[in-house]
């Protein structure tokens, strides 16, 4: 398999044509044949586990325990697809209206592959967010061109090695490179584009797809809030929010971006969360040398988050815990901020780092109004023992997904659709929803 590096080359058109020819063959593939491909993919992933863990550490010191969580959901996704694929691929018979022939006619939905799919994947979970959608793509019978992030070069190399070992080059091919390469790939007349990343680039991808009217799945981001009702168990909420926020150094698209708590319980919550962070990471974070805490992926992202932190402090926010930084390590300690207002820069963009602002409300409807005034988030979390209150928050907001009394967990279920809404994305992945996203649902009416 060829590897394309740094600059676009003239063989991209040839590559696409090879993929297109193979897609025509795979269109007729059976469930059993697709299962064989998925089983091989699974075994190669297992074989490359040590290489994946090492590459993730080299790229941004991702701890082993966190890096392993990039692999296990892919294995689970493969197993779920293998067990379900024959059922997913079955044509679905539907009723035929009497005026169209009634019992003399048949109506069915046939699930066919879309064809050649382009996957442009991110750096924050480079293995998981490349290979989990690839499972759905393969299960649906497509070919794929995969462009991993240039910001995690060690991991991108291993991604290429896994793909080379698991698939023929006309089935799945990895194209490495930066923005220039991505721009050239977006000129190809592919049939579906799956992009994970920021909203700004997501809009560029959608415009490019319009040139060929390719379908798109956009898994983007946004400011995902955690809202605490007064009935919330604060110790429980603090532990779960701290885990979800500081995992992967805050570089998670569905991490809690900020927290809303009532004025009456603000001090209690801050004290509880401070103690939780100190228990999990130490009073100053884990320290520069710790292997148990990831780093910001590069200097650019480090400086962006540090600038947001510095701006908030300069404008009156108080650091409750953390706030330590080291540019030589791209290190920002787990940080908790109080007295943050909507006017601070940190509340105007997705943080995507280990800094957690806490805001207060007098009435929970104030928090709901605040959320609804912004872009629709990829996730929204609500904590409370009063079901009426938590239902009130869910029913009066819109988000890509929500979790009550936890964070992030919806991502791991193959039975739930995952994706955004509005500025946080479009389309749905995982399990059967991912299979459908990579399939053309073709109606067939026959007399």
C-alpha cells in the first residue's frame, strides 16, 4: 500500500478510481464476507496494541489506562457488528397501500453501501475516532480513504500499519498529511464524508461535499454544560465531572466544558470538587513528570488554553485549585475556576483543555436560558435526584446527547446514536446507527 505524505500527489485520482472499482465488488458482499473482514481487523488491532499504546504516549504522553480506552470500544464495536450484521443487512418489508396494489405488490427497504467513503479524523483520540467509524463503514460494505491527523504523527504511522495489515489497499487506504492533503482529498467525488473535529472546519467539509452532493457525517464539538440541580449528590457529581473533564487533559469533545450550580450550593460544591481533584491528581495536579496525566497535544493548543485561563484570572476569576503550567511540557494542571462570567473569553469558545469554570444560577431556568442562547452543544449533562427537575432540564434544552447523573457514558453504548445537532454536528454513529449512516436506504416497490 502506498503512503502519501505532506503534499498532495497526482495519484489521488488513481487511488479513488481503484477504491471505486472495489466498491462495486463489495456492493455484492455477504454478511459472512464482511464478518471475515471485521474479524481480521479485530485481530490486527489486538496484535498492534503495544505499538498503539507507545505511539499515543509519544504523541502526548497519554497514560496507559487512558490509551487502553481508545482500543476497547473499537473491539466492542466490532463484536457488536459481527453479532448483528446479518440482521442489519436484511431487507425490511413494509406495508403497501391498497391503492398501490395491496397484496399484489411488495415494498421493501434495501440497505446498500454508499460506495467510497472519506474519513478525516482528529488528534485527540486518534485511534478510537479513526477506527470506530471505520467499523461501521466496513460493516456497511464500503471502501474507505482515511486521513488521520498530522498532529499525532507517531499514532498516524501505527494507524497506517494497522490498516495495511488488515485490509487490501483498494479496500482501505491511509493518506497522511496536513491541511493541503485534506484539501485535495475533499476534491475527490467520494460518496460519503465522515469528519470529526471543530465546527469551523466542519463547515468547510460540508461545502466541499456539496460539490458532489456527497452525504456527510460531522461529529463536531461545542460547549457541553453540566447542570447541577439542588437535589444533586454533590460528592457523586464532583467525582464524575472531574473524571470526565480531566481525562485526556480535557481534550475530549464531550467533556463537561463548564458547570452550573445554584448560588446556595456553590461553596459546598467548590469545596467538594476541589477535594476530589486533589484526591485524584494531587493538590497541584500530578506534577510534570507524572505518567498518569496527559499533556496538551502541542504548543499551539497549550498556548490557546493558557491564554483563556490567564484572561479569566485577569478579569476576576479565582483559581480554586490548579492553574499551574509549564510550556516546555505543554502542561496545564487540572484547574477549577470560580467567579467566571459569560463575558470572559473562556465562556465564548470550547475550552478543550483541563480548565473547568463554575457558574451559578438563582433559578435553574437561568442555566437553561444560558444554554439555549448559545450554539447547541454536542452533549449536556444534568445531575439531580429529583427526576422532575432533571426531566425539566432535558425537555427544555437541545443537545447531541445527554446523560443524567454521569458524563460521557452515552458514547460507549452501541445501542445509542452518537452525534451532534446544529453547530455540533449532523448524522449519527455507533452500532446500527453507524451502519445506517454509511448505507443507502433504497426503497424497492414491485408489482
